[in-house]
């Protein structure tokens, strides 16, 4: 590791990037930018220099530099820093993909026809192999019917619609997944589409590239390989890949003509935390960061607690008290802001259990294709409740009839132009809407807490809102269907089964879930806080609460044997649950700006302690047992 350096060590990286982004001689690159490396600052600096150097030329040739960000917040921040300069097209991945494909209606129709026909064929094959008359069979036939109905509407669509930040449930709407898949397919299979992309965007930069959808990243790699007059720049850190649909090992095995600059400084974390996160990733890729020379040493403590303790909240409060004593920082305990200490959980199940929506969360998390949407709140079936039902019920409870009217007029199909035309008087539509709203609100009479299924059925009957595709089959069930029982677990549709389970929970779970993903709680996770930083971090590791099979800190700390699946994956060089857990552990530890406390609940205290010391993650003095805490 470098020992003699100053805080300007990484300044040369911006110059390297600018050299790559030369319109006359473009080069592609992957910039390694670890935790707290000032990635966004470098991105903006380079873009400002591109504007000074090539702005007039780009404007004259009607070209732009495209920047793809991972979140709306990152997008807004970069646009703000660039002062809304039209030279740059800054957007999220979904917005970018939609802009690429939106005008190619005929091509989109062909893709949808092929995809829908393939899905219908697969469902019909499943139906031919399954048992007729079962609940699964009835549901599957409805899925087939719904897909055939969508297929039949394609010819009537003159233009497709898509909202990257909302719900897409009209007949001419595309889903988030479809937009990504279509854009990737067009880029890979239509040379003209590739040409259009590079003519409009000779430079394309992707922020948080390790978590960008792998199918689109792969398509962009192919475009770059075939078009050397195009510069593709990827910013990222493979150790901070947290979503399963990101490209594994991005940054390794790059083409020989790619540049690979590195930012070595960590501007965020104190020296002790930088040492810790370097050790955590040493078994992954061995890359090390350097702390700023003017950073304090900081504090790290590791509390190992038996998992069978009774009151974990009391223990965690005692840990905060202990950290206040160790650091001399009373904000660990004395603050009017409950977020003065950021509590980070390794896995979403833990926060779900602590906040009381674990049954809702766990039922949907079982379905792999639902996970990303569940984690970021974009899953259409969930948004149906969080974006339509919840605001409406809150407005009704508050007696805010203006808000009720606004929500219904904006979101209800009753107020679509084509529906209003069917009525002689608009007042008839208003009366129908009021009846539907009052019928829905009656489910909460006497402070009842209705089940999600009752809410869904009520809305399906009144047609107050459009039912998302994922819930249509369930909403279409008749009373006769409800008494049909499946007698074969092999023939069950996992997505419908997951929704059946989720819809059996109460509306209160939706409220708690919404608080969590809206960051209205004291809890955060690796997904929600990547890129953020906090003075004081309390990281909670608890396999019993996590209930996850994708992650296991007990395996990471040697307190639990690796599974057969992990062993198989190790042999063939595939990712294991230990790899995933190490990355998440790295992400939550690297949020701390001053002090970091980690509490590990375990069934094997000695094993966890020995691993922590043997791996040189913590010293003996930094590891504190339960009996040193003053629990109240």
C-alpha cells in the first residue's frame, strides 16, 4: 500500500478520463471508484471540461453526452451540478431505455407479439401437463386469456406509453421490465438502432454500472465492440454490487483496448473504518483504498451477542450508550433526531420483521423476479396499494375531500375521456366515483384493518382503479373458484401463490412497508443507503431475523457450515452466499464518517470472535461481549 501521498492523489484520474472522452479518438473505460471516492465529483468535473472543450462542436452536430444514473436522486443531483446544461442528457436507466425505443412502435409491437406468443405457448404446455380443474389450472387459463387479450389489442395501439417513475397499467403501456428488455434486444439485433444510438450519443457514461441491468450492459458492450467511434464509460465498484440483476465481475476481463483508471482515496471514512473495509474485501479482489491524510482515526467496535437474548432493542440501546462512552460523542444517545445514529441492517427481512411487515415482505420475496421491485417499491402490485389506495384512505381519514377528488381524477379510469363520453352527464361519473370511494372506505369502519384481498376485490368490482396484471387473475376469481383446492404442490404458479399469501395480510402492513421504503423509519439497508453517509452507524447482523437464503453473515464469520450449493458454486467459480454477504457487509460498514458499531447476533459466539480476529477485521480490544453492556 502507498504510504507517502497527499489528498490530491486522485487528481490525475480526471485527466485520464478526459483523454478517453475525445470525440476524434474515443476510448472506453471502466473507472474503479470505491466507497467514498468522490465518484460523482469526478463525473461532474469531467463533464464540465467536456462542455468547455467540445460543447460547441456537440451543439453544432446536434449530439449529446448521455449519462445514465441509478436513481432519480442521483440524476437530479448531476443535473443540478451541471446547471441543467442541454449538452448533457442525464437520465435513469429506464428513462434512457424508453427514449431509445419510444418512436419505434411497429418494432415494439413485433417484439411484444413474439414474446406474448412464446409466453402463451409455454403456459399452454404447462396446462396440458397439469391437472385440470385445480385452482392453478383455473388461474393459468385466466393468465392465458389475459395475454391473448393483450395480443389482440396490439393492432389498435397507435403509440405506446410509459412512465419510468410510475405505474404502467393502460392497454398501450409497457412495463419497466419490457422497456429494458426491448431496448437491449434492439441494440443487440438491429444495426440501424446501434447507429442511431452512437450518432446521437458519441459518449455514454453509466454511473453505478455494477448494478445496472446486465442485459442492457451486455448490449452496450456489444455496441462498443462493433463501433470504435463510440466511447462507453462505466463508473462503479464490483464490491458494491447489491442487486442480483447487475452484471457479475464487471470490470474484469475487459477488452484490451479499454482503460482502467482507479480512484484510490476514500474521502468519507475515518482511518480505522478504511482499514476495516480493506480487510473485508481482501478475500474478494484485494483492492485497497487510502484514507485522507487529514481524517481522524475514528472508532470501530464489534459487539457479539447470543442470538437467544430476549430484548434486542434494549441491547442495541445499551450499545449506543457504550459507544457514547467510548467515543465521547453524546449524539450516540442524546439527540432529538432519531436518525443521529443510522441503524443499518444487512438484509431487508430484518427491517421487515422489526417494523412488522415481514409476512407481507417474505411472501413476495420468494419470487426472484419480484425482488428488485419489492426492494425499491416499484413492484406494480405493491404500488397499487402504496400509490393509489394508501393516499386515498389517508385523505379520506383526514377529511380532505379535495385531495380525495384529486387522487381519483388523476388515477381512476372512471375519469378517462372515453369513459366520460359514455355518460350523458359528467355528474353521473362523479356520483359513481363517490359511491366507489365510499364503498372502499367502508372497509375501515369501526377502525377495522381490512385484508389486502378484500381491498383488491372491492376495487375490482367498482372499477375505481385499474388492476395491475400481476393481480388480475386473483381479482377475476369467482366465488366458485374460491372453493377449488389444489392437490398438487408441483403444479402451483409461484407468483400467484406468492400474491395469495401477500394478499392475506392486512393493510397495516402496507403502511409499515411504505414507511420503510420511503425512509420514514430509523432503519436502512444496503440497498437504500448506497452512496449515502452518516456520522454514526449501528450495523445489525442477525441471520435469525434476516430469513434470507441469499445472504448469511453466520457463514461469513465461520459460525455456520457452507451449504452444498455454495460448495458447488465455489468449484465452478460462481457467486456464493458468502460473496454476496461480504459485499453487503462492506457497503454498510463503509457508510460511517466518524464511528461504527456492529452488533452480531449469533448461535456461536466463539466462532464469530475467532473469525473476526483471525481475519484481522477487529482487534481483541474492539470486540465487546454482552456482559459489558448496561442493559436497562
